């Protein structure tokens, strides 16, 4: 299968008045056409930072980003229009990503015009099609973001990302503001469009039940590092990393059946570490219920425990 | 006998927009007893946040609240309070964790400045020294599982991740002892281990302070785990109310039933299609039961008049004509 995106040893450090924030220390993954990679992890573990680097919104401190076999990591703001069209993002925070002074119609029209997607004549129809695709009534064309509910804004953002007909979309928690019914619709729409156009998705979410239903592969991030990566099925059947197990055990579910398949509850202990003061050894050791002596001394490397199932932990 | 803390009665909120009114809240009713944890769920855009903003009296203008409605908080109608009184209410009695943390934080002040303000102007802290206040701010950030509070205090909102901002907002909302906490999607941008820690904290404070909590969430799992009673809202009014276990074991309203079907399951590899049809247009809302255009069980009467609440038993009421004979 065609490899769309390949990210190697990606790093991002921010220099602040309070020291160097090591937001991303080690991210290596790839996404092929038609594939969804789910990126899950601790709040503040660097998921959005990875997404922003892929989009060229942040310059990586180190590492490579290759898109369709071209190195794009260094570009930063100067990416050619053609590349920008190929990569789209839907942000985590729908409120701030839409220009409050533009109507929904104008918001959707802008990328169509910049990328000369369609003739003036067809523009209106395209906009209405996009609205329809995400399930918004056509009257929304004239509404302004301030009058939309949180979820409705996100739907506009998704429509906007689809407008340039990209080949990879970064979805940074696109449905966390939506109710489950609309989430189901969006997810179905995303899956449908993915199949139709062989799109690649980098899907960031905290919702592991959702991940189970959409991602082909899952990567788990903790404090700037990917600590586990596997096919979705393997991941849920045999979660390896203690952090992953803790995550799975904390999922709030709606039925007894689901309650049964969750790992035994492991309550999170210890202080949550900070990316300014990275703990020595395994970055998870201060919270890990299974830590051993070696864990606080040296950082474990990523090992391939089973074909395609990678984990960064001394237990394996 | 439980004491009623908040009683929302027949609240109607209409927004004036170009060309007319959006008739969003359509006779919303909700009751919260002191110290109780109540869940509020419903479709995106159904008016959950609008209802809560009405309680806090922070709806953007222009809007119309029709006079039939009442919001009684501790025996006073919030809608008729004077500006000074409403400010006191917001400072001392009710806090709200906002759904959109970016909008709730001021981008030009550091987190420290914003947090210290809250502590400084709280009556309880009169006469406390700057150093003590700072320590309180640090502790409040630790309590919401934020690492290195010192860095966070010195940061501007833009320098924090979405989940960190959300936790800052939670720390702000929990800074003072209040009688009611409105938590609008408090876990949305947090990973489940942290979300769990936060909800645990809210739960603990609620018990310690005898604080009532209204928890709004799209995560039905969260609602199931952390609330005692649930309201289900559809297109501007409540359609079902039950104790939490009851609602999950025996949802009655066709909307609630459809909603439950949409929850992605940890067990299954299937994605549901979502509820057919779309959010109603508030410009021309459907007549009668606002769910009727999407309801698989609709009857002739459904489009004529808004169904009243039918009391199924002590712990369960539902606004749907299917249950007319059962109350
Ligand atoms: N512009 C910036 N300047 C300084 N620090 C930053 C900046 N952007 C992000 N950070 C820091 O980098 C770390 C990672 O942030 P990031 O937004 O990538 O996390 P995330 O995994 O997306 O979290 P969440 O799940 O909460 O959205 C955080 O500690 C954050 O404070
Ligand atoms: N200031 C406003 N002017 C016009 N319409 C508004 C305004 N505020 C909200 N609305 C409309 O009211 C409806 C309810 O919005 P509200 O934000 O209360 O929904 P919600 O239930 O909180 O949704 P979500 O789950 O997405 O947060 C939406 O259709 C929205 O477009
Ligand atoms: S390496 Fe050690 S500390 Fe880290 S997760 Fe594995 S067992 Fe725990
Ligand atoms: Mg993020
Ligand atoms: Mg809301």
C-alpha cells in the first residue's frame, strides 16, 4: 500500500521563561493511504504538537516528516499551495478555529477560492454539498459561528477540511464536543469518504471506545513519547504497557458487558510528571504500579513484542 | 425531605437573529436538590449550555427570555435579581466550568493572574497574604492533576494544551466553596485516567461541601458512573428524567433509546448510523413533540401538541404520548 506520511524521531522543544518544555521527544509512525492511525494519550503528552508539526504549523526541533516520499519537515509556513491542499486539519477546539466575523458559507468558500477548486458558478452548490455531507441544514450557510452550538462548529470545521479534497486529514479530537449520535454520523461520514477517496487519517482522541471502532492501528503517547503501537485488535486484546492498561481500565462504559472486558481497575497513583522536568528512566515510572529497579535508571527502548506490536517497557 | 436548590420552570429562551427569532428553549424544566449530582445529556445544540447560561444570567444579548419562565435558586427568581445580586450569586453560590475553556480564559493574562484574582476576591480569604494565596493557587492546580503548577501559573493560555486549559478552568471553578457547580463537559479534552481523577475530585468536593453538581456530558459512560439522576434534553426541553440506573436499564423516550444505540461500545466493531434526520431548525421548530419528524413511533397526536411529562413511577418521568396510559 502507498505510504502517505512517515514521521521519524520527531522532536519538539519549546523554550519558555520556566525552562525548556520537551513537548515531543520521540515520535515515529507512518500512515498509508486509506488507513486511520489513532493517536491516544495523556493530556499534554504532545499529541497536538505532533499534529501541528505534520501540518507545518510548528517547526520540528529534530526529526523527519516525509509526505508521499518528499521531506516536508523543514518547510514551516512556506509550504507550497499544492501541499497545503493535500494536508488538512480539524482542530480540537472548534470555537477558536472559525473566524467569528465570517458566515459559515464564507468560511467554506475561502479554501475553495484559495485553491481554485471550482468555478464561481459551482461554488454555492459545493458549499451546500459540504454542509449536507456533515448533516447541517442549508440555512447554516448564513449563520455565524457565535450562534452555533459547540458541535455544530466542529461540523463546519470538518466540512472545511473536506473542501480541498485532501489526501491526509489530521483530526485532533474532532468529535469530543459532539453528542454520540452526531459523532456516529461524522464517523460514518469520515469512514465513507475515506473509502471513497482512499484518505489517510491521523485521528487524535481520548475516546478509546471510539478508537476501537474507527482506527486500524493505535499509537499511545505518554510525556512526549510513543510508548505502544499496535493493530487495533491486538491493542485491545493484549494491551502491554502499564499506562495503556491503566487507560483501558479507566474507560467509562455504559453496560455491564463492557465492564467485564475492561482490565482490573488500576487507580492512578503518584504525581503527574511534567515535560519540563522529565523523570529519569522510563517516563512512566512515577505512576507505574509494576515498576522495577531498572525502570528509574535508564529509559527503555521500543521493542517489537509481536509482529507489528511495539512497546516501550522493561516488562517485555 | 430533600431541599430544592434550583428549580427551572417553563424556561423559554429565544434568540433574536436576522429575520426573526430562534426559538431555542421551549419550556425547559429541571429541578436540583442540594448536594445532589444530576446529569444532563442531549444532542449537540439542544440547549444544555443555553439553559445553564440562563441560570448564570450570562446569555449574550440580544436574546429574549419570555416571562412565563422562572429560575428559582434558593427561593429567589434569578431572572429578576439586580445586577449586584447576580454578581454576588456568581461569586459565592454558583460556579460553572465552561465547555469551551479557551473562551473562558483571558488570553492576555497569565494563568497565575487569573487564578489569584479568584482567590483574592473571595470573601473567605479576606486578609490573607499574597504568599498564602499563591500557595492556594499552586495547590488548586495540583488538585486537578496538573504537573508543575509553577510553570502553569507563569503561562499564558496559548502555551498550554487543550486539556491543561480545561483543568485550569476546573481549578478556577472549584476555587471557592459554592452550593452549585455546573460542569459543562468537564472531561472532554482529558485522557480517561485524568478525567477519572477530575471527576473523583469533583465528587469528593461535592460530598465535603454539600455542593450540588449538574454534570453535562456527551459521554454516557461518564454520566452513568458519576450521577444519581439524569435529565435527557431534546431540542429545547426535557424529554425524560430518571434515576441513573433506571435510565440506563430502561430508557423510555424514543430519543433516549436511539441515543443509547449510538454509543460506541468497547465490545463491538460496529459503528451506528446515528439517529436519522437532523437537528430541528429553531427558526421553524416542529410543532407538537419536537422529536416527531425523527421518531420511529410517532402517532397522529404527536405533531399537534407538546406532550406533558407522564410520571411512570416515583423515579421516572417521560414526555411522550406512548406513555399516556401508564401514569
Ligand atoms: N506554544 C507553546 N509554548 C510552550 N509550551 C507549549 C506550547 N504548545 C504546547 N506546549 C506544551 O507542550 C506540551 C504538549 O502540548 P500538546 O498541546 O501537544 O498536548 P496534547 O497531547 O495535545 O494534550 P491534550 O490532550 O490536552 O490536547 C504541554 O506541556 C504544553 O504546555
Ligand atoms: N447567542 C446565540 N444566538 C443565536 N443562537 C444561539 C446563540 N447561542 C446559542 N444559540 C443556538 O441555540 C442552540 C442551542 O445551543 P447550546 O450551545 O445551548 O447547545 P448545547 O446543548 O450546549 O450543545 P453542545 O452539546 O454542542 O454544547 C443552538 O442551535 C445554537 O445555534
Ligand atoms: S518500564 Fe517499568 S516503569 Fe515503565 S511502564 Fe514498564 S514497568 Fe512501568
Ligand atoms: Mg491536544
Ligand atoms: Mg454546550
